[in-house]
C-alpha cells in the first residue's frame, strides 16, 4: 500500500450518505458529539469487532480485516469477510486454499434498506477485489439487533456511486468546505444537531433576507 494519509475512510462513505454537512463537520472541523443512538451503535460495534480468524473445514471468517484501495484511495476495515473454498477463488494470507470472498457489514438496529450501507459494503468489496485480484458480485449487511442479514448485489451502478461519493468527499475535504444545513427528519436523530443548528441556519437566512428587503425598501 502507498502512503495512505490522504485516503478516505470507508466509514466516511456511510456518513456522507446520511448528511454531507455532518461528515464535513467531523472531517474539516473535527467536531463530534455522542447520542444514545451513536453510543448504542458503537457498543454493539465494539462487541462484534474483535480481530480474529475462524475456520471450519473449507469455510473461513475473517473479522475486523483491514482493507485498502490505492486506485480509489480508500482504507478501512471489514467487519467480517466470509470465505469458502473455490478453485476459481483467490489466495489470501493465512489460508492455504483458494477462497471465494463475501464481505458482511454489521449494523445495529432493525433491518432497513439504507443506500449508504450498501455503498460502504460495495467499497469494501472493491478494496478486496483490488488487493486479491478477484471479483466479488455480492455481500451482505447483518443487523445485529434483529439477527437478520440482507444480501446486496454489487452492481455496476452501486460501484459508480462509490466512486462518485468518494469524489464528492474529496472535494469537500480538500476545499475545507462545510455544506449548508438542510433541515430534515434526519436532523432529529443527528448527534451533531446542537453544533450544526440546522433550524437556526435557515431562520437566520430568512431573517437576513428580510433585513435586506427592508433596507432596500427604505
Ligand atoms: S443536524 Fe441535520 S443538517 Fe445538521 S449535520 Fe445533522 S443531519 Fe446534517
């Protein structure tokens, strides 16, 4: 791997899908605030995040596996990579037979279709493909609270979204930009709402416009 200090984190791709302003505040202003949701997610994440390899016959599971892509300039960790023996598969360290890889990302809460999770999973697969010269057509998202998993087809369209999201994030980071707040239902659950103040921003804008109109009328 090349010098990775400029590489985006895979988790930032997920945050970008939630709100670009949020990820920019964390990335460019280094702010953070915990909410009950983020604390619960972190605790569940810590529970499952224990780096190890499990092997049963011709099936393996790699937990907390570090991945990167020099092409996409991304780095991060896969929660779990499942591997099954396959002559068409790839050779990976610590395993003495070729395997077909299947990344699984853990999320807390109930099963829900969130595109940002699919983007993060697809980015993990793209890193693995580059590292081990293989192809990964599918992965899964495992919801720890409900113990259910959703399989995700890693389509060309999803891969394009990975590239586009990384491009947008890079332009925000390199330009030290903070996108404007757009108040939505997500703001009610956002742990950064006290710092972001999305309603104040819109009302302040409205106030300034009103002041400008009054000044023009006098
Ligand atoms: S409060 Fe809303 S606009 Fe502000 S960072 Fe959070 S989600 Fe984004």
